[in-house]
C-alpha cells in the first residue's frame, strides 16, 4: 500500500500533520499516560518488572566522598500491566506479519523486519482521547464489555472532537481506575476492550496508532478461535502500532478542565535493535 511498508499506518502521520499537532500546544502543561512500573506479582501482573539496586552510596569506588547509587531494570513488557508499544513484528497470523513479511523474519535474535526501530525518531502527532465510560455515564466498563463503533462516534460528539487521518487514537475503558479501586484480578481472561467492528472505524479515519488503558482487546474475545482480534486486525492486517496498558486517569481531569480532548502526543520508544516493541512513557502536551 505504501512505499515504506515498514511504517505501516504511520505513513498517515506526515510532517505537515506533526506540525499541525504541535500547534495544539498552548499552556505547556504535560501529562504522563504511562502506568507506574509494577514490580509486584499479582493476578493482573504475573510477570512483574525486575528492579533492584546494583550499587549503594556506601560503596567506596575510589572517588573519595563522591559516591553513587545505581539500579537495574528488566521486564517482559508484552504482558498485562506494563505500558508498552507493539511493533508490527509482534503479531503473526497464518504464517505472516504485516504486509506479507514471513513469520521466519523473527528469530531468537529478534525481528529482522517490522521492528520497533522504525520509531527511533519517536511517535509524535495529534492525540485524541475518547472516554467511553464518561459517555455511558459509568466509572468504568466491566470486564468482557465491548466498545462499539457507536461508542466512539458518541464520544466524538460529546467531546466535540473528530478523529482524523494520522491521529493517535486513545480509547479509555476505565481499566486502570477499576484496578486502582477494586484491586487486581486475572485481567488476561476478563477485561473490557474494543469490538472487532471498530477496525472499520480505524481504517475509515486513517488512524496512525491506537492506544488503550487495556490492550485494546476484550477478554473473553468476541471472535471464536481468535483470542486477540484487535491485535490481528490493527497490527497484522492494517499496520497500526498499538500502545497497551496506558492510563488516562491523569489525562481526563486535564481534558475536562480545558475542554479539549485533543493534544500533542509524544512517545519515545527505546532503540531496541530488532525489537518487537518497547516499554514507553507517552506524554500529552496541552
């Protein structure tokens, strides 16, 4: 579809659209969209991050009274709870990644195609938040509930915003708020997400990237035999990078206070050579 197939739907995000998104900055207020790094094992996070100290200030390294503290971080980030970005090499379907790249392109050494390095210069553009629980008049969507295309158009009308070509669409289900208020549960088998019919909305609007406070997929899946239909449709079929397990509880008050549900979105994935994704801390700038 595009000359640079490695970018997928990022081809919608042209320099002119990035310049237009930068014009949305008026106050300079910044808001993180990432969850705190979770190092505790729970039903919602069976693979927590490993964070430990590698040097304390009581260690004399021969620098006199000048001392250092150092720490290590490691995580299997393609799992529940960790805020991360999925590259196009993350999801294979029927033997192929996006754009026909063979499954064999990913080996024990990583991805030789469709890797996260395509975003080495960052993901920058117009971010649009659609708050589905707000429109439905609830605090959050219950596990297993599906966000439908009509929910997204209703949110557009309520927020007075319209998702357009090259946008980074963020869909709130209230997953992070439910976790905070009710405590962890087995989120891998029960969470709200997008119904596969939303793929038509993504394609018609020319969305460049999609993020959610879950992983965009509903559990249990609405499709027999396909556990992650949004991952299959968005990443594998449409070339749309996904941002999983963000949090919008800090963002919503800013949107409400300003009356603006659009903003400059900035995320800088790590430069992981041959990586299938990256931990990420996206920021909304008003």
